[in-house]
């Protein structure tokens, strides 16, 4: 029997749990009110109802998974050792063994997704999946795919989604509800009577600052750049709004997507291609404006310097044209000067003043400063550490190219040190917004307002978890900061209105028929081997949807094996052209031809391959001719990942009906006698394909190799005493099935 320990459920948790016992439920609770503990109550109920089942807790990052793992061990009363943490650092074979012996598993969804695809994890016997930070269950995120597979396969499916903020957009909320098969929503706000006694007051303060004159000088140049490009778009008929000198990021992205879709369909129009480039220029300079208004000179200088450097090493017109522009160059000269002078954004000046005043008043105070950009966050840390009594540390995500980053181990250590009071200011990017339980944070400072209701609520929720909390938001007057402030405010109000509407429209399906054992009878499955590097592709997920038995392995000569004789080299349209340029494709095609009776090349995408890169069409035609004529390999085209998966499935089905089952080791072109001899010798311990040839050259025959003694084997270059001993032992030791 499973029970709970070390906490007493609150009334609202018990009420919510009652809904979870009836059907799939989305739980929306303010941060710090025990969403995980509510899910633990539901886990105990499901394990008692289905004693031989398992419960799976999913969360979005490894640090969050570790945190939930510890909370479950502390609060769920089950046999020791039956709660397990899955991470990508644990070998797949080890995870498979751990899965068999576990009752509750905590994991990131990507890890479970890979294990389900490989057949190491079975969804049939899971009685509950908990999706933490459930607002992520949109589009192609792993939650969506896992929930769909689970709904199909589990004998007794139940899904619970946990979030503090599912978003303000009704379509997004409905998508989360649909993707997690939600049947009921349990929502509580700070004002609900059963929650109010447990909610700590959070005091919100908005601190406005003025943009100084030097910043306004730079702003004028950047705005003139954007105005000029917007005018071009209007003249070309791309932008319809006559009086708009400014276009927001959403509009820019929408226009870009529309134009790219036309280009992908093969439409030829100089104006369209020019407009795509101009939109890219506007995006770059609009980002520079945002850094200027909301962040400061340091991140702006680094960004503009990066663009300036790229211009000398790229053929991308948007970068080259931006750097050549007089307004951009004028702005960059001024920014460079201000950077050298150490000019600070008034927000940074105000932040230093605020932090110094707060720490003087209360030396035991702990603060989190949220900043959107890594470069600026690093600068904030350096400035705050100059204040007496302040020790600040940077908390960011994992390393990205050319940026500061922390490993997950370092992230965990920093959070522990902050929780233990070893330093007093945590300067964090968005990585700290979701889920982390950091007790006794007295003050949260937003370096900038953010337009997202989800992120605003999550940032705010880092304080006031166990005591009264405070939030200060720095805001530059007359800039996008003001728009972002009101955007988040209205979106949050809209979110709760939409949730109440949606809550009323969902009909809970009570008394659903649990699936019977007969529905899970084994059928002969189509088997496909795929290279492990394809694991994140939509093709792999779509094949799994079709019930294919997938095996992800390291394949040397193909991306997919569909039978003992069919190997497939898979390319997207862009990768096909790129692999011609870098010379990969010819070698891959040779390997394909040499190893399979029926090789195939599949090219996916609706893009015109002659327009993907600046490559002469004859180079592409020449490669297509080489593949088809010189190597005799068909080149097949597919529209998208669904089309690709359908094609691979159909070929595999036809092949396996004719040839039956196959293994990855038997899937290659019939070998010559010499290749067979090398293959046999390569299977000896420590030999492989590299050392098989020198062994056969030295001894002449397989018989002579296996009859050689240790001293004779050692004479062959590359075969040391250890390998010689292993080979001798394997060919001479008596066979024993127990070993």
C-alpha cells in the first residue's frame, strides 16, 4: 500500500485530488501552494487502486527532476528504493533495469521519449503520468507525444498537468488541454477562499527611470534605420499599414513566415527575396533597440560588435547591408564610445542603489534579480559585487556557443548555496523562472517587465512562498518597457477569464471503461533500425505512432535499415545541398551502395533544392545524376516527416513480408569471401575491422589465427599482450551457457 508522510494535506489539495481520482485533470495553482504534493496524493491513490502499476513524474529540466525526486521520497510512503530518478547521464541499459524495479519514476520527458521509442520503457502498466510545468505541452514538445502514446497504450490511463500559469492565449490553453487529454480543470487564485489562508502577501512596486540623452541619440539612428526599411516594405506592397513606422516582432515574424512559405513553394520573385532580407535587417536592429531601451550599453555593444564582425565573414545580405548602413554605423560609433566611457543604463544605477539600501536595512536579506539577457546579467553581477555586503552569483542555463553557461551540476550547487545563505543575491535569466523551490527569498527584482503572463507569474512566484514577499520592477519610461508592463497585466487577467470559460465547457467523462488485457495482445510488428542521431526527428516519433518496433543504434552506413537488404540515407532538402558542398554526400552514397542490395536516398521537404543555397544548379544536377546513374540508387522525395515515415513504413512492411525478421548485423550487401573472413575475425575481443586485416595477412587463414598462441598473436602490430590473451582465451575456453 502507498500512503503519504511528513505533510498534512490542505483542504484545497484534497478537493483537487478528488477531481484527479475521476479523470484527467489540469491543476492550476499559484506558485508555492504545493502542486507537487497534490500530485503525490493522486499518485498514492492510483498505486492503491492499481497495486502493480507505476507512476511517472515528468518535468522540464534535470534540476527540477532532482527536486521533485527528493520531495517524492520525503512525502510518499512506499518501499525504500522504489522511487527512481532518470537522467540522460544514466546508460540506457541501466535505465531499462531501473524501470523494471521502480514504482515511481521521475524524469525529463526527452529521456522517457527516447526509452519508449527504443522499447526500454512500457507505458501499458503506468497508472498515472504527472506533467509538471504543463503549459509546455504545446506543438511538438515531448509531453504531447508521450501523452498520445500513453493514451493509446495504457490499461488504466490517468494524466495530471501541473502549472502556475498556462498562458493567456485561449488557443494555447485549449492546445494544452487537448494534448494532455484533460477532462477537468481545477484552478485556484490567490483570492479563492480555500487558498487564501495559505497565500503570502506579495507587495508589487514599479520603479520608473528616464532614458538619458546619450541613449536617445543612439535610439534616433536605430529608429531611422527601421523607418527606412519599413518604408521599403510599404512601397513594395509587403506592409499594408500606411501610417506604421514601427512594426512589432510578432508582425515581423508573421511576414517572414508568409514570404518563406511562398519561396518554399517555388515562387520566383525578386521583390519577395529582397523583402525577406529587409525583414531580417529590421529584426536585427529592432533587437538592438530593445537592448538599448531595456538593458544597457554593455549588451548592446557586444551585440553590435558581433554583427560588425560577422559582416566580414559572411555572404548573408541582411548582415552586410545592416553594417554598411550609415545609421547603423553612426549608432555603433556612439555605442562604442559610451562602452569605453563605462556609461550605464539608469536601471543599472537604480538597481545598485536599491540593492545597497536593502542590504543595509536587513543584512540577512536574500534577493533574486531577473534579467533577460546573459551578457547583461553578467555585467549586473560584476557591478553588484562591488557593493559592500553583497555577494552575487550568476545563474544561467547550459553553455551555448560563445556565451557564458553552467552545467546542470553547477546549477544545482549554486541553488543549494543560495538556499543555505552562502551568498545573498542570485542574478538569473529565465532558467530560474520555472519550478525551483528556493525558500525565504525576501525580494525579487525584475530588471525589465516581460510581456508574457506565464513568465511574469513565474518570476513573481519566486518570493512570498513561506513569508511576505516583495517584487520591484524596473521600467524605462517612454519605451517598450511600458508596453510590456501593461501587456503582462492584461494577459494575466485574460488568462483567468479564459480558464473559467474553458472550465465550464469541459464535460468530465465519468466511469470511463478501462482497457482490457485483450486489447494489448501482441501482434507481429514491423521492425526498423534507425541511427541514434535521428532520435529527435519527427520521423522517429511518427514511426512509433504507427506501432513500429524501433531500434536506435549507431549505424555506420545508413540512417534507416528497413530490411536485410534496404538501407536508407535520409536528408532534408537543406542538408542534401549542404552535404554536396562539404563533400559528405558522395562518401555516404558510396557506403550505401557497397553495403546494401537495395539502397535508397530520401530527400524530405517542399523547398526548391536549387534555391536553398547559393550553389550552381549544375552542381546539384550532377550529384543527382551520379547517385541515380553511376551508383544506381533511387532518389525519392517526401513532403514532410509524416510523408517520410509513411514511405519508410510501407517499404519496411513489404520487405519484411517477403524476407521476414532481420538484425542490424545481418543487414548488408552479401559479402565477398575476403569480407566474410574479415567479419569473422573482427568479432574477436578487441579486434574490430581495423585489426582484422593485419591478423589475416600475418596468419593467412581464420584457422591459423584461432590456432595461434599468445606470443604469436603479440607479434601483430596493434595486438598487445592484453588483447592476445583475450583472443586466446575466447577460442580455447570450453563453452559454458551459464557464463
